[in-house]
């Protein structure tokens, strides 16, 4: 099973609901986080940067041609990534404190898998993949 946490805002690149990392980053850039929330956000971003690899592929295309559309792959946690998901709960709490509703989406079919590691996959969604 794969898990994704999203908000109602649409991501400009994927045209799908925005993930919680981007949502928290947007709040931080807007300067609306309290000092404590900002410290906690930085701690979590550092932890995830250290403990979660950034997928290296977000499109099925092998061409780097500039006229190609941006990749539409989205990242999903594996349900076995319990430590990562536990840390996401703090991020979700910050978002909800700022009245941003977070939804959890689960699926057994995330789409065409373009990247996979022990904790996550990046996949271009199938037509019937819940997003």
C-alpha cells in the first residue's frame, strides 16, 4: 500500500493536489509560521533531506528536450515507512494549525513507477489512481 498526504491547493507542475512538504514550505516562505513552528519545520526538512532520497526521475520520457511537458510523477510513501510517516504527523499538525486541511490518500496502484527506494516511490498516476 502507498500513502500520500495532500492539501486542496493544486501543484503547478503536476496539476495534482499539493503535497505537505510543498505546503509547509509555502507557509514558511510566506512568513506566517510562529518561531516555534519555523524551528520545527526546519528540523523536519533537515531530517527528511538526510533520511529520504530525492527521486531522480519524474517523467517517463527519456528526452531532455525543452519543449517536453514537465514530469507529472508524484511521490508516495510505502506503508512500511512508519518512521517517516510519524514525522509527517508534526508537519500535518502545523498545516492544520493554519487551517489547511490535509487529506491522506492510499492506493495499491500509484501509477507507472519511475523511482523506488526502501521508503517511497515516484509514479506517474494511472487514470484511475486516486489523487
